[in-house]
């Protein structure tokens, strides 16, 4: 931890010297300041020399390497926690500030500015913490970098010490700082150029790939188009040859077909003429036969008409006679029907009267039978009553009754 403290003190002293140089606008120091500065630089050079001799190449072989790492991490964590607690305090303070007074507005602006500063410190601390966690402080690369920085600082301070001892100036330190700034700017410029070159190479590579793909696709499409056009050309040639042959054959077939059709038409016309002539002769013969047939048929029909007229007259006369006979028989039948109707009415009246008399006789017989049955039942009932009541001829004599009582008494005694 010594080189860091020495570096910080030297940096603060350099800043103070720069301020003094700016205020005085000179590039040299007075004798006393040069002696003081030379003493401090000599002490720093000795410490850096001793530090370079005692620093190990790597901390990996040290037994307390884990404690070193833990100490650095704990310091970073503590500083991070302090910044976070400070940020919380500033935010609480800002929230507690209310009102529209001028003093309150100023306090809120100050609290806001302080919160921004604390947030900036937290971001820087987080960045340092992340970088520290990513890098292993125990590796030899970090220590080599520290040795190189220490050697460079020792060389610059030694040159500055010699210059201060000789003429009281520190141009060597200014030149070293300027050179480092130039190196850093050149390095940053180189890095920026390299980054731009990488981006450009990447972009050009991407464009080249895209152009290559486009050209390949275009070439493939053109090859496909050429193959397609060749196929179409071959098809057109074959189609043209086939169409020529086909048209030639069609023309030949059409001519032959037309000739054949004309020949057939001529034959058909000749046959039609002959057929029409035959038909005319046949029609003339048929007409003559029809005329003769119609004449004979007309004569026969006239004879039949006369015959049927005579037959009609005869049939009418016969039917009239039959009608007269039927009318006369109808009149007779009507007279007979009237007589029979009267006779039927008389017979019907006789039958009805006979039925009425028979019904009366039947009812009378039924009534007599019912009366006889009722009288028999009444007589039977009365006989039963007389027998049960011992009336009339069925009454019992007293003498017989006494004997019977004695006999019954004797029987009772015997039983006892």
C-alpha cells in the first residue's frame, strides 16, 4: 500500500506546484522551495528503490495472500457502504425539506447537487469494485505492471531531482507528464482507430458477405434463367417441328377428307335423285290405286248408308210397337199394383189386429199365471203359519198334551 500513498502525495504536490507555477507564471522554483522539493523527491526515490527491491514477483506464494485480497475487498465494500449510507441520508434530508421559501429552495438545490455528487461517487466506486473483482491481484501480471509504473516514476522523480539540484527547475517532470499524455492520446487514438477499423472491417465483411450472397443468388437465378430459357428454346424447337409436321399432316388429311366428302356427297346425291324418281313413280301408282279404292269405297259406303237408313226406319217402327205394348202393360201393372196395395193394407190391418189380440191373450195368460203363483205362495205361507201357530185343523188337543207332559215327567225322574 506504500506506492499508492506515495503516488497520491506526489500527485497532490505536483498539483500544488502546477498551481504555483500558474500563479507565478514561471517554470523554476526558489532556492528554499527547490531544496524542500529535492528532499521530498529524494526521499520518494529512495522509498521507490527500496520498494522495488522488496516487492515480490507475485503474491501467489505468500501465505497471507487471502488476507490481502480480503482486506482490499473489505475496504472497497466499506467505502461502498459509506457512500450508500451517505446517499440515503442526503435523500432523507432532501425529502424533509418542504416549503417555497428562498432558503428552502437553496437547501433543496444544495441537497440535489450533493445527491448527484454522491451518486457519481457511488458509480465510480462500483466501477472500481467491479474492476477489482474481475482482476486477480495475486497474479504476476498486476505486479509486473506495478513494477513498471514504479520504475518509470522512480526514473522521472530522479531526473526531476537532478534538475532541481542543478537549476531549480522541474521541466523533466513536465516533459514526462506531457510525453505520457501524448502517449496516452496516441494510444487512445490508435485504439479508437483500431476500433473504427474493426467496426469498418466488420461492416465491410458483413457487406461483402451480403454482396457475395446477393451475387450468388443473382448468379444462381441467372443460371436458372439460362437453363429455363434453354429448356424453353428446346421446347420451342421441338414444338415448332411438331407443329409443322402436324399442320402438314392436317392439311393433307383435310384435302383427302374434302375429296372423300365430295365423292360421298356426289354418290349420295345420285342415290337421292334415283330414290326421288322411284318415289315419284311409286307416288303416282299409289295415287291411282288410292283413287280407285276411294271410288269403290264411296260406292260401298253409299250402299251401306241406304241399307242403314232402311234398317233405322224398320227398327224405329218395331221399337215404337214395343213401346206401345210396354205402355199398355205398364197401365195394367199399375192397376194390379193398386189392387194389391189395397189388399195388402187390408191384410196388414187384419194381421195387426190379430197380433193385438194375441198380445192381449198372452198378457192375460201371464197375469193369470202370476196370480196363480201368488195365490199358491199365499196359500203355502198361510198353511205354514197355521202349522206353526197350530191354528185350524192343525191345532193340538189338551188330553194328548197332558199325557205327553206326564211322559216327559217320568222320563225326567228316571234320568235323575
